C-alpha cells in the first residue's frame, strides 16, 4: 500500500481551495500549501500573528526576519498585504471571517471531532494556541495528516481519546492515503492515492466508509 508525500498532499489541498477564499494554514505541514496555490487565483492567506496577504516561502537569501507566520517560519508578502494587532487577528478567526482553515491532527472522529493539541504524553507541553478558535470560527475546517501514526495506529477513529479541540468541526480530512469528507451519513472516501483500496482503508480505520470516489 503506497500513498503520497506531504509536498504532493499540500499541492492536492491547494487545488481544492476556491478563488477569493480567506484561508489560515495551521502550524506544521499545512504551511506547505502556500507554496502550491495557483498564481492566477486570488486566495488571501491569514496568519494568527497578525498578517493578511501572506505569500509562499522566500527564496534562499531573500528572507525578511520581520515576516514570519504563526509557526515562526519566514514567509513573503503579496501586493496589498496588511498587518494588524494579534487581538484583531483572533477577532477575524472567532468572528467567522475565514472561509477555510487547514490544521494538523492527532485524531479526527468519524463525526468530525478534532483532537490536535495534546496526546496526554507525560513529556508533552500542551498548548492549544489558536487551534480552538480556528476550529470553531472557520467556515470549512480541513485536516492534513498521515492516516496512521508511526506505530500503525489510525488517526481517524470512531471516538477521539485525546482531549478534543473542537466538536463536529471538521468538514474534510486529507491524508497520505486518501481524502475523506465528513457527511451526515458518515465518512465518505472521495479520493484514494497510490495503490490504496477502499477495503484497506476500512481495515486500517475499523470504520464503515462510504465510497464516493470518481
């Protein structure tokens, strides 16, 4: 069973973001999506540390230390970019002004519950950050993650066992093996990658998955 790497997954997600959308990319793998957004579409990236109009990562040797995203990674600005107070940025998130946010996850339930801030490990430093605000404030919440952990445990589950960030907030899950939509009838597989089969996905997750692939 083979899938796709994170760069390819980031490019796949970028293709699904509509023109004119205001989008927040969560810390970690979701930030890669900024590098694959089409140049001919106007998609406005928001960062919770106070920037609107973020561009892709800078070329080597052209880093501006004053331009960073919420994960402290260097970024670029696009024409018309704006800067504002951290509190105003969170007001945008909480006020429903973002069309899409893309977050990482430790677990996602089949109902769309999201757990992405704490695993309960004794050496972890829990910090929910802005994830809770994004999860309840964005109109569509996408998750970008591997389908299984390093020890082979599925991240898509019937019920989250980790502390929950948001309840029934996730609308779509992008993984290295497949794409899942959260629907009233359950999780629907809309795309598979590599030689992955629907039966294998059902075995991995232990869930009843609807087949809505092309």
